[in-house]
């Protein structure tokens, strides 16, 4: 069972380049594939395990935070909001009733854009299909999956089968060449390398292959970061490696926005 917390809050600020704010009505997760090996969220949360009164007192255990559900309703200025940057909304320990609560808030706060990202793509597909009964999710609720290697490409198929108005891919940390991608159902692609202790290198050719496919298929491309391995294969700080790909910065976003 998940832990339930009724007080304390995680800060709203974020350094994630493709969003404006984070909203974490759930925190904590468990590993599901190779992309989880050096999880930044786990690393942050576990530093505070056992610290009484801290938002991560329970470390990276799956924790429900009902007191945070209404936060976006109080944010009057429209924002792009990354939902559960410190968890996965479709983790098996998150009750369906709580997922319902999260979606109800997103539906009400329609002046925001909500970016929901998961590795549990089949559960995303099943839930969204049931909730919207043959119609697409609202255009301000963007639904995405993380893909790190060829083994996880099945998530792209699951996402394509999900009734969404805006579907996006986060290819981060990109761990190998992905080959040919069918992006016909995709509105946006994010690519990024890994950072932190034990980070794995990302090759420029892998990124260029994806960018080229985005250009050919007319899909907006966002290059988030090199991580701690630069395009030259040298290990250095993420800041020094930067976000430039072949001398350009790629900040493209989906063309679709809420009405």
C-alpha cells in the first residue's frame, strides 16, 4: 500500500527545460526498466528518508499527497505543468480513485497545460480509454511515455493507441540507437542524455537520427541536454556540456494548444 501524507509541500520551482512548473500529488516509484537505473528523483528523495516533517520523509516510497491535489486550481496564470515529476501516476500502488482525482483537477484547470509522463504505457492506455469512452482526452492534457532503448519501444505503440489529443515522447535517458520510429501519432519528441553518478553516454548520431526523423515527419523536436557526457564523448558537468546540437538549440513545442 502507498503511504498517505496530509501535510508538507514540495517546491514549485523547476529547472526542467520543457516545462514551467511541477505538481506532485504522488511521489515515489520503483524501477521498471533500464532508464530507471540512475533515477534522479530517487536520488533526491532518498537523501531525506527519515527526516521528520520533510516532504521526502519516506524516501522514494510511493506516497499519496491529497493536500496537493488542488494546487493547480490556485495558480491563475497559465503554465505548462509536469505532473508527478517525482513519481509515475500509473504506478500499480496508486489507486484508480486517486488517479481519477488527479484527472478531475486537470480537467477543471483547463487554462493550464498538463504534461503527464509515464513508463507504464499499457496502464495509461487502459485508463484513458476507459475514462473518455471513445473520445480523446482534452487538448490541454498532454500524454507521454518515456523510452530509453529499443526494448522499451512497445511504449510508443501503447501511446499511439491511447485516445489523446496531444501525445509526446521523452527519449531520456537515451541509451542506444532507436532505429526507425513511426511518429505519425506523435505531437512532440524530447531527447536528453543522462546526468549524475553512474551516467551513461549518449552518442550524437542517435540524437541526429531522431531529429532527422522528426523533420521528415513534421514533429516538433526538443533537445533537453547532453547530460554529463558531451557530444565529444568527454565526461564533464552537465552545465558545461549544455544543450547545443550541431551548433543550434532545439526548443520546438507542439503546435496544438488548448482552446
